[in-house]
């Protein structure tokens, strides 16, 4: 069930968060095929190359097998979905340590909870880091007495989690302290060794790209914390995450928190990790719901364990029916919340992704123009798939002046008629919930590159992106 749901979530492509494209998929495409849209964070050197290098493996396989399709992105998503099954396995193991009933309930909830299904195939540091964190939790907390090997492997996973997303640091430190306690020889030393191995892997990954090891960590802290670049993308008050959680969980918020409190009596370390992660991110002004995915996931798993705790109090003759009813309630709650306030995320920017995919379908496409794009994401070679210039145009006069440089245009539906008459409307993607450009127009004939036209990288630099 867990695998089936995650495969289903991997197939439709949308741009839920632009970081997925520009921070991970686009750099991976650069490693596979060459051209890419380089955003400010890579120009500033505050991104590690480790995740793009790893994603380049399934992406390269997909591109080699079917270069004219989106197989390269599908294989990336399926690989990430497979990685996310670690979360389900960890939940099952945490439950089985208590009883078979706990394992069934925790596994079912982790397999079907809407947020875990949605984020499973996303090329984002938060779900990738969560899978690594849950792998470490599996090794350290699902075993009664983890030995040095478990601590070393957990240290490796925690180190990889840290380099995937350094903001997981406080949560990782909390887990390490609660799991290792004062056992320096049997726990701390192997765990530190595993963490150092992870840092060495990251250093090698960045050296391979000609980047200085760990410079990205320093730049990320300097630019986002000291210079306050992240604040430019919006801020929320200290209680912002509590509002977001209540918005998405809606009527289920109170029951989940109550059940999580009950479950925390069996696994207090999980609650501490969740609260430290939530508290740390609450101190940062720029807030996005995915930033606290680790906290919401742990709270849901604790709530599942809390549900099993309540079921155990029932007479044996009523246990099977009550368990089935509990699983049904969890499933219905997940489905209802997925279709509630969270619903727009399932198709966000799908029209933009569909338009860019269609723009690159003909092998002979010789140039792409993005007409009147927004100030955020405009285009990506990972979606377009053609080694041609991508231009950005803002007025009908520009489009007329540089028309010889491109044969394909992606434009908003409302402005498609402003383009020169030789461009014929090919298709418009189904309108989404945003104003993303979704129409593809094409003309006959070839292209002559025009250095006077604004390229997408120059446009990004000028707009500060």
C-alpha cells in the first residue's frame, strides 16, 4: 500500500515548490545533459552538490533510455519515493518493539498519511532529510540496545541528513544526546565516526565539482542568517507554524496532538526531537510548512502509537473490530485532509510544467522564449529538455524584434494574442490555481541566436534570482 500510494504520487508532475526545480532537478540535469538555469544560490555557492549528483544517477538513466520524454524526472521521483519507504519501515519497527498491534497501526498511518505520501517523491531537502533521520531513529530507538555498529550507521545517516539540510542540526543533536547518553566508547565515538564519514562524502562530492568543501555551509549561514536573504521571501510571527499546522490538519489537530502526547510516553525521545525541530524553526522569521515536515511526521507517528495504546485497553473480543475502525478513521482523516486545505498542492504549477514539457517535445525545437513570465520560476531545462537558448521577453515589441531567435513561446493565456502573427497557438494547459504561463505557441522555420535578446540567466541576475 505504501509503495502503491507513493508511485501514484510520483506520476503527475507539478512544481509545488520552486526549490525542487532550481536547487536540485536543474543542477542534476546540468550534470546529465549540460545546459541549466543557474540561480542565485548556486552562483553564491551556498548549495552542496551532493543531492544533485545523487539525483543525476536515475535522471541520467531515464534520459539515456528515453531522451524525448519525461522519464528522467519520473525515475528521480520513483527513486525518492523508494527512499521514503524508510519512514514507513521505521514506524513499523518502532511499533513492533512495543507490540504487533502498535506495528500495524504505526505502519498503516505512516504508509497512508497524506503529507508523507505527497512529499515522498519530491526532490526537496526536507523529505530527503526526513528519510535519513527516520533511518537513524530506526537504528537507535527501534532496538532495545543498539551496539557500536548501529551507532556508526546511525551517525552516517545523521551526517548525511545534516548535509542534506543543515537546519536539521538541532533535532539531530537532540536525538544523539538522548540515544547515546553518556556511553562515549560504545555510542558517541562510533556515531561521530559515522558522521565524519558523511562529511567526507559531502566534501568529495563538492570537490568533484570544483567547489571548496563546506564552503556552502558557511555561505548559507552568512547569507541567510547574517545578511537576512531568507527574509526577502516573507516572514511569519513566532507562532506561525502552529497556525500552519492547524490550517492543514484542521479538525484533526487536537486529536492528533492528544494521541501524540499519549504515544510520547512510550517514545519520549521522538517528542523531544519533534519539539526541538519545531522550536528552532519557529525562531526563524521565514517560514514554510515543509520546513517542519520532520516535526509533523514524528507527531503523526507518535499519534499512531498513541492510538494503539488506547486500543490495548480494550477487551480482546472487541480488539479486532476496534482496530479496523481505528485504521479506517486514520485513512478517512488522511483522505479528507488531503482534499481539504492541502488540496491545491497536488496540482500546483502543473500548467507551467506541462507547458514547458510540451515546448520541448519536437526534436527540432531551436529556441524558446518565455513571454511575460512572473518574477519567480520562468523555465527550466530539466522540463524543456532541449539544448537551445531560452529567452525572456516582456513586451510585444521585444517579441517582434527578436522573433528570429526562437520558434517556440510559452506565454500566459491572457497575453498569447500579443505575440507576432506567425506564432500559432498549439495548446494551453488546463488552468491551474496560479497565473503561471501555460500556453505554447510555435512557428515554422529555423532560429538564429540573438545575443541582444535577454537570456534567462541574465534575466535572473537582473531580478535578483
